[in-house]
C-alpha cells in the first residue's frame, strides 16, 4: 500500500480553506486602506469617538504625488479637522443625534449643507500637470457649438432680482465640459457659479440657490485664470447651503 501524504488528504477542503483565509485577508486589507482618510472618528462635539469600529487605523503610508507635488503621508498627514465649526453651531437637545442650529451666518461659516473640506489650495491638474479648469477666454480650442451661449445674459437671483451678467464660462479641458459660469456683479467684482446650479433660459440665467443679497459673499478666487480645489469646495458649498439657508421659509417642511 502507498503511504503517500496526499493519498488520504482532502485537497478540495484545503483549497476551500485557503480561499476563505485569502478572502478574509483581502477584506481586512481593503477596509484598513479605506480608513486612511477621516479616521480616527470623532463625535458631534469634535472629541474622539468611543467606538472606532472593528478594524484598527492603518499605519502611515507615504505616497509620492505626481507633477512634483511632493509627498503625502496618511493617515497622520491628512488635512486637519475644522474644529472652528463647533463654535458656530448650537445643540437643540442634550442627547446625540439631534440637529444643530447655526449661531451666525451659515453660508459664510461653512456649516450644514454649506460645509466644505480643507482641500489643498492648489488647482486640480490634468495628466500633463496643467490646471484642468480654465476660463474659455484663455483658450482657443473651445467654442459653443450647440445650445444657448450664456455669455452676455443677465443673472437672476432666487428672489427674482438681477445681480449682474455672465461674462465667461470656465471649462474642464480634459472632460470637455463647462464647470462654472463667471458672473460680473452690478455692484462690482466677479464670482463663479457651478454650472449644475444655474439654469440657462432664452433671456437670462437663473440661480435659484441664493438671493441677490448673498452674491457679494460668494467666495472669490485668488487668480483670474484658475481655481483651486479649496476654492471650488467653498464656492460650491456656499450655493448648496443657500438651498436651505437663503430664506427662513426654506427651513420649514416642504410638504
């Protein structure tokens, strides 16, 4: 009789157990890699949460960024939390889970639906290391081939008042689409509005999110030819917050 090891060994069972061990390790790896941003968790008051979950926060890993942007070490090197927001909100109840209410100007304070993330204050770059989003006026490669060209149209705020005119479109070159419209305010200065929050009509561009009095407070860009990731977040948050905070009537149930 043969005494070979595999003669009485269940290879199918071994294969199954190896698969389950590999699968469990894969889940552990993917979950911990997913925790490189936003961890450790904090509670509603900004303190470290008692329940951090089943998986530990991973050890630091350093990534070499493209286009000579240096290195990034996470999770310890991620942008700091906006601890200032806790001074701009007030509890409505003592227990956790209840909503907070703003104590100042929610659009300017960047809280609730108007909140933004501390992204890097540099433009998003394309594969060639150039800013992705630029004004159409600075490029000879794009023109409006279909639909209504909004340039020159008056801008109507959510309260029906006119606040300025569209002077340019900011395009995402790699994606070949319009990201922002540029508004020259009647009171002076230029502001951007996300294309998705503007409705182009035949004789005007309507922006429902905010009222005429709010346009002067829209975050400005430091450059006239590019917009940074941080500026994008603040601009988009400002308009999005107006959907709730522009008018006290919007705070009430809609049904």
